[in-house]
C-alpha cells in the first residue's frame, strides 16, 4: 500500500469515526421536560376512539400520566380508576360504614383546571403502507370499527396529537402534533431499560416492551415537549383568567348602585335569576351583572352558586 493510499484510508477512518460520534450524539436518550413551577391541576382523559386496542397497548392515558408526573408542570387529578375507587370509599362513608372522624365527604375533591387528551392524527388515506385503519377495510378488530391512520405498522411510524383544554372556558390552550419513526430508537441499545422502565411501572408496559409501543411513546413525548414549551411561554392561570362562576338568586332582593342598602336601587331581583359576579367584593356585598347588562351590588346572602 502506497503512502498516499494509507493517508487516504486513515483520513476516511477519522472522518467516518467523527460522523459516527456525531450521529450517536444526535440519538441520545430523550428527556422528559421539567418545569420549575406548576401551572395548575390537570386531568388526563383518553380519546373516544380506542385505537390502542388493535395494537395490544394500554390506554395512552397511563403513558401521558408518566410524562406529567415526571415533568412537574401540573398537579395530576385522577378521573379514571382512581376516581372510581375514591367514589366507592365516599359511598361507604355516606352510608355510615366508615369510622367517625374519617373526614371523607363532599367539597373535598380538587377541581381540574385543564384536561389533556392524547389521540392520534387521523389520516383516512392509506398511502401504500399497512396503516392501522387500512386493515380489514379500515376496521380494527375489537375496536368497534374505529378508523385510524396515525400509526403505520409497516414503516413503524406514529403521528399523534395532544390537546390541552381549559375546563372553565373550554378554550383550547394548546394543540401539538408529535411524530416518531423506528430510526428514532437508534439510541435505545439493550432495550433502553432506563428510559422505558418508568412507563412499565406506570401501567404502560406495552409502550415499554414493544417496538411500535416505543415509537408511539416517542411521538407523544415529541408532542408533550412542544406542549410544555407552549405552556411555559403562555404561562396560563386558569383560576385567575376566567370569570367568576355565575350565581342564582335564592331569595328575592335588590341590586344597588353601591354596597349599601341606602344606595339607589338598580333593579329588583327575583328567585331563580342568574347573576354574573365581577370579582369585586366588599364584605358580604358582591358586584355582579345580570343577563341584560345591568350592574350593581347584591348581598351574597341572597344567592348561591349556579349548578
């Protein structure tokens, strides 16, 4: 081998090694984003189309709960199996079966500020690949005929979506799409026990132990990272930014221009009328408006929260 040829091969090895190192660096183990503060309480709700049944996976609710718990961006409230168990305990308490002083009853549940729904991107067209939803004429066995399209078994790709909604206003705070493919698992040597092990412990073992499950996991992580970045930028405060809950007159009364019964009367108020508090208060007096736009002060002893 000539000196020139030797130099060529050495240079090739150096360049190739550098590329391998760069490629390895690009495929580092993914990280769940972390927040320095919580942005409110969050309930995770599964979508109506149970697409995961056809893949022998668990509900994505379990997967997203792991993301939320580890990110520390929200306080999780359980509206699934945990709520069912809690309701059973409350039923025992209300029937007198629990010990005195158990302190279980109404008015203790923490309200959710936001609801997060994990779903897949719907794509009706089957562009040649064995997409879920293209099987058996678009029907997934055991999934009540749900048409799916965001997951391809042939190319091992997943396109998912996360929707964050304000419970009080029903405003859509953030909608983010996530994408992942089999090659994104290049960092997952030896099954990536460290990263995926947490999902198995969180009740999402199918996402940890199957290749398509891992691809779907990374797609949801991609969407969740975007959602967290969006939330950090928006810094929403659901309790502060929404108007107060409406109230209903329980007794007849009057609306005054000022918080004083000697002030000028704006109008008479009948039982059953709905008022909308502005948030201003002076002692027992609340400032509110009616459905016609009249605004004034009303004693809070005369009304209750609208149901």
